[in-house]
C-alpha cells in the first residue's frame, strides 16, 4: 500500500511514517517501479504499536529496543511487561521528584509572602527547603 493509504489507516501523518522508516523503527518500504513506497499490510499494526508506546511515554530509542526485528514479529509479553514495569518505576521516581520540587516552590512562595521585601535582602538565601 502507498504511504497515503498507510497514513489514513493508522491516523499517522506520512511525514511521521517516513521519519520512523528513516529512524529504523520500521523497515524500509519496497519501491514500486514509479519510485513510490509500497508498504506491507503488517506495517499498520507495527505503526499502531509504535504510536501506543509513544503515548505511554516511551522514547524512540526505548521503542526501537522493544520492537522485534522482523516486521511480522511482535515483542514477547515478558519483554513488554518488563518495559512497562521499568516505565512505572521511572514515572514514580519522576512524580516523587515533582512533589519535592512543588513542596520547595510552595515553601519559597510562603516565605516571600510572609516576608515582604525579602527579595531585596540576603534573607532569601536563608530560606530553608
């Protein structure tokens, strides 16, 4: 199928499909005699898997490591489960860091509201987080 049809069937822009091909996430398409890309139907599922992985926060590098090398192959459930567990761990760590940053911002804001004009003094450096 041509890239326009693949784009229509996956909901992905043709430019993104070409990018994924250039990046090696999908194999290079065969070329028709007129030079147009000719994609195998298995690319629909592969592109949907890539799009799902991106929506779950995986980077292109992570997705590349997850994807099987053959177009018709799928990563094993164990491989996908392990990657999802790692992603959850990373999300939890990031959320913890964001909560700590939020606490520090609140503390600084509270200090500045309770000490008007403090930003003009060395007192700001004394804020305890």
